[in-house]
């Protein structure tokens, strides 16, 4: 007989239970199986994907360590290098504990990201200004760059440039920091393998260094660019700060600062002296095989016309403090007799009481005038220079279209200057500074030379702009850009020389020169900073006073004509045309 107390309950108990118990609850469904991770999360967590991220992080760190600061090295060959910083960084991350390792990785990532940003700025500066970006002194140039982009390419392009300047550095810093953190984590998990890796990198670097292996000419495989670059930039920043203090003494040390006004410029008494800067008119314009035939033909034709009109000329070379842009640095260098090659020196100069050519003429009773067709807003520096009046794009009455960056064509500027100042009866002798800007980048569209009587209020240029090649038509091809630059120089020189022929009188003394060479897209690699300078006059006595300079007769300086730094001109000019200047 089977026991029943351990099997089914007695019938009576069962009945009792059914009478007294709660009705049975609805049957509970079986628990749903756990949901599978979302497909994207599964992908992100997959070992192969994580491995790919780690490989990507290593590639980013490597690329950041050998990233160049010159555009032509931004190639596969340029990255075929062994960075010694990689071995040093791995060794350092091996020995530090976990928490300091993370802090060190964040700092290293930010430093690497910043070096990429600054090297990228160097690329742009080298292409336009033929020098690296200055981390202390060049930030002010972003405002000028914004104005150039707005005036040349429109407001939308300027806003886009601002967005890029803000967002791209943030993105770069974020990516490099993430990459270094991931690599640091890998090193912490695999210290022994990391040590072997660091040793292998160091050994390969030493071998490449001793042998001098190169894939790209002048770029050794044994790279130490990040450390040396960071050191050079720190040293440059320190020198920039120290330079500002030393420059204050240069301003005060003025050999003409105490010269009485009536002892200045006596050799030019009664003359109208016009200093004209021709935008981007450099040595390449008159010597490059691509450019010289067209530009030299204009100079030769102009020389013949001026000779027939009774004028003569002498020409030499000056070395500009700038290249490809920042024209105001050249203007201030020529007028002040100081080497103004950055914005800090420019600001310190214009806050001083340094004697300029303008203030010297003003003190000697010339009527000093600035004609600034490229200026679109107030120019407070005019007070420092000593101008009695400033004419700019806001008060020259131009009613025509802009020519890209240039608010008006040079022929209109010269015609309006003639009407407002030069042809005015009963006036005092003039001293004028007049930058001409039709040859300013981007060199499209370019004005056409017109009969002077057609210029009018400038509205005639509407049709010329409508039918001329646009920026987009030329900037896809380097030869087209160079050809357009050459045409712009030809236009400005044709206009200026014809103005002298038509309007110049016996008392005119014209000094015209380039402010700087054009950017590297035109001038190429290793171009000098030299620009032509020419003095034109009808009075033979004016040119006799500079016979000792050894300049070339005519409008084009000989290749071997004297080359002076641009800051030397002021003192030589004041000496030549002072009471002690040569007259025979």
C-alpha cells in the first residue's frame, strides 16, 4: 500500500481548500527572454570593431607626430617617417600608474591636436605670406583675413570661414585626445609588448638617423619634428615678447628726430611728391619668364612716352618686410625707417611719435594727403602719419561695381585724385601717399584701361565687370592665376604711367614701388622679398641728388641694381634731399 501523506492530500482537505482559498489567479505568462542588444550596439561592442578603433587611434597618433607644416610635404612620402617621439611617449606611458597615465594622455592629446592646428596655419601662411604662423603676433590677421574673404567672396563665405576656424580646431583637439587616450589604455594593458614596440621604434630611428635615409628630398625618415617644432614655437613666442620691448628703443633712436623742420627736404622745395605703392608688384613681375614679357613691354612703352614728355627715371630694389599680403607693414616700413614685419611692431609704431616721411613733409609746409581706395572704414593711423586729409572708398564718389577685393579701379582713383587735389588751382605743394589696388589678389575681374574722359563716376565699369573673367574662371589653374596677375600689374602700370604723361607737370616727383611679392601661387618657391622702386621727375636736379645711389636709368631696375632693406629708404631719402644732399 502506497503512502498518501506524501502524495496527494486527503479528499476532505482538498475540498476544504477549494472552499476557502481565493480563486486561482489568471495564469502568468512565461517571462520574455531578454532582448538582444541593438544592432548598432552589437557592432560597436564587437571585438573586431574595437580592434579597428584601436588601429585607427594608433594611425591618428602616428600621423599627428609626423604631420608637416609645409603643404608640398602633405603626401604619402611625407608621412613615411619614424617619429622618435612615439618611442619616448610609449616608454613614459608604460612607467606611470593608471590615473596619471590618463591625465598625461589627455595633455598629450591636446598638445598633439594643437600642433596639427598650428602646422595647418603654417601651411596657409607659407603659401600666402612665405613664412610660418606666429603664435603670439599673428592672431590679429584673422580679422583682416575675414575682411578679405568677405570683400572678395561674399558674406556667406566669410561666415563659413569663421565656422571652419572655430569648429575644425575643436574637432582636431577632440580626435587627437581620444586617440591618445585609447593608445594609452592599450599600453597599460600590454606593457611588455609596448616596451618591445618602443625599443623597436627607437632602434629603427637610430639606424635611419645614422644612415640619413630619405624618401622625400630633404625630409629624413628619422623624424623629430614634433619636439623640435614645439620647442621652436615656444622660443619664437618668447622672442616675440622680448622683441616688443627692444622695439621701443628702436623707435626712440631716430637720427632725424631732432632735425629742425626747415632743414628737411630742401632739395624738393616747390615739388609735388607722390609715393605710390603698386599692390603685389614684386621682382617676379619684371624678371619671371612667364610674367616679364608683358610687364616689361608696358615699362618700355611707358619709358618711351615719358621721355618724349620730358621725364626721366631711376630704378632700384627694396626688400619688403612682408610677402604676399599685409601691405600696411610695407607702407609703415618705408615711411618710418623701421623694420615693421609684424602687427605688434606696427601697433607700437603707430602709438609713438616717430618721425615719418609724411610728418617730415608736413613740418616742411607741404600739404599732406592720403588717397586710400582700398580703405572701407575709418583709418585712425592717418593721424600718426601726419596727413591733413584722407580720401578713401567712402568719399571718392565712385558709383561703379567692385572689382573683387578692390572697391574701385586704379584709373578712377587717379582721375578723382586729379580732380580733388592735383588740378586744384592755387594749392600748396602736395605730398601724397596713394596705394593702387587693382593688382590685389584674387586678380579677377580686372579693369580695362579707358580713355580718361570716359571714366566719369565709374558706372561705365558695370559692363566691364559683367563680361570679364571671374575668380572661379581662373583659380582652378595655376597658369591662369599667374596670367591674370600679370595682366593686373600691366593694367596698373599702364594707368599710372599714362597718368604721368597726361597730367604730370614740371614739379611732379613720383616715387612708385611694390609693397610685396605676390603669393607663392604666382611667385613660386624660394622667391625673394624684393620689389622694384622707381623715382620719376622732370626736373634733372631731382634725379642728380640720387646719382650716388647707383640706381638703373629708366623704369626697370637692372638685375644687379642695388638692393636695400625697405627701412633704409627713409633716411637715404631725407639725406639726399636735405641741405647736405648732393646736387652735382
